[in-house]
C-alpha cells in the first residue's frame, strides 16, 4: 500500500535522533505522497509547520485513526491494550466497539489479526500500512565466553573443568 520509504517513515519508533536534512527529506517524501500538508505561518509565527493528513488520505474516522495511530506507534496489541491506550485520542465505550473498528479496518486491509503466540493470553492486532520491525523476542542472554577460552578442544575442556571446580568450591563455601 505504501512505498518502502513512506512505510519506513510512518513505522519508525516514537523516539528518534535525526539531522535537519533527514527531517526535511522525510517531510518532502511525505508531502509528495499526500501524507503531510504545509501549514503557512500566521499570527506572527515565523516557523513553517506541517500537518499529517493520514486520516484524510485513508478516509478514517477519529476512532479508526486512533487505533491505527497506536498500532503504528506501539506495534501489535490486544483489543484491551488498544482500548486503554487510545483513551486520550478517542474514548471507546467497550472492547466490542474496539473489536468492531478493528474488523472494519481488517476488511479494508489496514490491519490483521495475528495468531496467538505461546504464553500470550489474547491474540494481537497488527497494522499493515508500514513494515513492522522484527519482533523483539525475549531470549536468555548469551553466556559470555572468556577470551581465555581459545585453542584446541582439549584446552577448552580443561579450562571448563577448572572453572567448574572453582564454582563448586565457591558453592560449597556458601552452603
């Protein structure tokens, strides 16, 4: 639906560090694609401002725009998360109302329902406007291998056995 650069710009993290030329380039691309409009300075203001018009371009009502905005900003979320987090953008009366909006957006191919992953209580919804960053799967941190552990396999085994012996001694002292 969006070009790669538009998707990259719209789907970026909320906290970013950009140079002026990167911002100007992004605004230029978004303006050329109709996602942003120029707001001329008025009433003594000397700074040119820009206004996003994604809701107009996609013909979204305020409730749908709130849901899409949160999905773009925070990534895949449950219906309950969307209801609580959109409170300031658009207050939803119930989870059913949020679900109805999501189903309507899904019919327009703007969002999709993801399969529930192991350990998750509820399935999550994902926006389809911008490419999602790879999901951050919580994994065990890798064990740091000391730089001294080099050489042949026999050397490594010997070092590991010595390390295990030290750990067993330390553990015995604790008990």
